[in-house]
């Protein structure tokens, strides 16, 4: 335990179960931003200990299917599926139920305990909503834990999905409120926050995080983490930007492994009890051979398989990584914090 590290006093507070105050978060964020290479290892080691206190050596595995792709009305600057940009990403309507079930079975066989049905667009048309209800019920009947990422839903839709068997609603905030206008102008941040609140009020678990490497700074990253903490989000997907040709962010450089580790550690200090899940961009940032390095820096989950428009790693290689790190995939009984 690196007790001489400048990060140790903040670790001690988080480990005690006390929330880091805003003043402490501000100081910790400055330390994270300024950390020299030699300090990053100590920061990551303390974050790993915080993770172990909550999750021991378990790792949550989840997966998704891109069930409806492209044509989105929103202008999110990172997104291959936005209708505002020419990216060459696939565009297709809601896929058939058997395609969803087949993908879920493959991912369950690879260790995933959660499976998300992802639909592009800000909101669902009635026909798509009925198809989603059918898919959620079918996944539940298969013994697969169903989640969905399907834009902004009203309370009635959320209640119907919960009744059909949906376990968790996924809706990323993407970045800090103060940085959001640089990323998206077609809707207001308040709509996304309201969507998360509505899902929690409906009794659903919520998975909400963001994309890092959009040009934001460490202050923005801490601001996002504090928003998620205040909302009571229990599962936080961490994506690292994969610059997509045709989008406004196509020329951004991927984050370095050191910066990515500092982000994960900062999130773990601010959100010591949350599932922090490594998702898109981990291969690009850490490299194919070290794609799960973030599990040594405070992450407690991995999204396996393919992402929305970008191919993922072979799930078997992820399982081999976990075995090499002495980690065990969690079972369905321990599927969600709280």
C-alpha cells in the first residue's frame, strides 16, 4: 500500500466510507491532472484497493447488441450513427428477435451476465417500443438479464419495460454538464439527467457514464463523476473515444494509457461503490495485449464482444486476461451493486 503517496489521504477518506467533499475532490483532481508517470502507479494501486473493498476479485461482464443502427437525429460530435455526419456506419431498422437472442446466447456462453439491447435515436416510435418489450421479455424468459439503451423514455414506457423484465436502463450523460455544449447541441443536458432520474424513480437500475477523450479536461471528468454520485448511479460505463472518420472529432488523438489510468482511478476515488465498467476504446488506448489494464486501476467490469459500430475483442481473450490477473467473472446473483 503506497501510504507515502500524495493520493493516500484521499484514499483513506474513501476507504472509510466517507464521501470525498467537493474541496477534496477539487484537490484530488488537480493531483490527478499533474501526476508524473511514477505517481500514476501509486494512484492506480490505491484505486485498485478501493475496488477490491467493494468487489473483491470479481469482475462484471456485460455485452450489447446494436439492434437498431444509424439515422439518429442528434448531433453528438463523437457518434458514427448521427444522421448529421457521413461516417459509413450501418443503417438498419430494429433487427428480428432471433438475431437478438442468438447474440445474447453467444455472450452468455462467454461469461456475460448482462445483455443490453441498444437502439439508435433520441426516442422510440410506438412500433419499436413494442418490439423492445418483446425482446426484453424473451431475454428474461431465456434466463438472461436484459438491459436496454433506447433514448429518452416517459414514465409509462419505463414502467412497462420493468414489468416486461428489464433490469437496468442505460443512458450515458457522456461528459460534464459544463462541457456538453461542445459535444452536442441538439438537446439539453437536463433532458439526459431527467431521463436517469425517471428510470431510478421507476425502480430500475441505471447504467450511466460517458466517453473520455472528447477534449475535456480533468475538471470536467470530476464534474461528471460528481453528477453521477449525486444521482445515485450504481453502474458507470467508461468509454474512451475512438475517433470516427466523418465526425467532428475525427482528428482527435486517442488518450494515452497513463491518462486513461488516471481517469479510472479518479472515478474510483469519487465513486468507490459503483461498478466502473471498461467499454469502448479500451483496445485502442491500452493496446490489444493490455486491453484490460484498467482492471488494475479501479475498474470492476468489462463489456465483452462488439460495440455499436466498432469491433471488440474476442471474448475468450478477455476471459484469459481475467485468469491471468487472478480475477473471476461475477455470477448473476451479484450482478448489480447496491
